[in-house]
């Protein structure tokens, strides 16, 4: 059975990719594993900082980003509990394996001149909190065991969210992901449904109408900027 197994990368916009790389390298000990012209986006740079072999935090810098204001409560939350616009990143929490690792990370962060508070015991995890460049709200967390939905799904909040008993049962037991015998075609375009609104509508309608193998053949860019021969 196919299942999700983690985050491959989380992409964050930046007006200064070098400052972000420096912070995540020096403060959090992340290795820079990719820095290249972003595929299909003119003038954009894409950088990846390694969290594990299969997980990275990524940064995207374009010429337009320095001209966009950061506004707390709109573009940025400013803290792990603050508001920001729907669909924006409120905060990101990085994982470590144990409480000892969490305390070591706290000391590493402080040794680089960055203030951090915690750990706080949330029951499901222990967490420390701090800020990154460009008003990023950051957290490092560890859980001793997987989160148990029987204990951590609050009936009061379920009701306030408008979730019925049948819906909760479905959310707790999603349908398995299986491979179809034949590829499933795109549904008809509906502007009322979710779609990447930064792409012009007519262009997007043409894109999703193309056969998948044509999209792969015409839009893929798989050659790295540096050829490694060993």
C-alpha cells in the first residue's frame, strides 16, 4: 500500500538566500545540498538545506521578493501562536529524536547568539521556539511515541470545527492509496476548485489538458548544474 512518509521539502520565499543558508548552516547545522536556477521560473534561485536524506527546508529567491513587504498578522505570524493569512506558513517545527537531542539543539542555537525558549511539554511532544531570518517562526520538537488520536482529538474542538461523527471517522481512517490499473485523467477544470492561481487560467487549462507523458517530456529538467563523475 502506498502511504505518505514525511515531508520531502518545505519551500520558503526569501529576499536574501545567503542569509538563510548561513543561518540554517551555522545555527541549526544543516548541510547545503542544492543551489541552482529554479526550473521553469525565470530569475529564481532554489536552495535546499538538508534535514535528512529525504527531507529538506528549501528557499526560493526571485527578483520580486525584496519588493514585497513582510507584515505581521498578514504574511507572517511572528510567533508560533500568532495569526497570518489563510494558506501562509504559520510556523515550521523540525524534528529531533529525543529530549537530549532537543536540549543539545537548544544549546547550539544559543551558542550562536540566538535566543530560544523551552522546552515546553505539550504532552504529545516537547518543543523549543525561536526566530529565523525574515521573521520566520521556528520550532524544534521531539515526540517519545506517535501521536495517539484517541487522546489528542478534542470532542469540543471537533464540534466547533463543524466536523460530524461520520466525518471524524473518515478523517481518522482515510481510504488507502492504491495504484489504479490505468492512469486517472484530470477532472474538468473548475475555477471554483483549488488550482495554482499564480499561473494564468488559460495556460493552466492547457497544461492539465496535456497527456501526463507529454508534460513529463516537455517540462522536466533533470540535469544537475554540476556533473559528478565519481
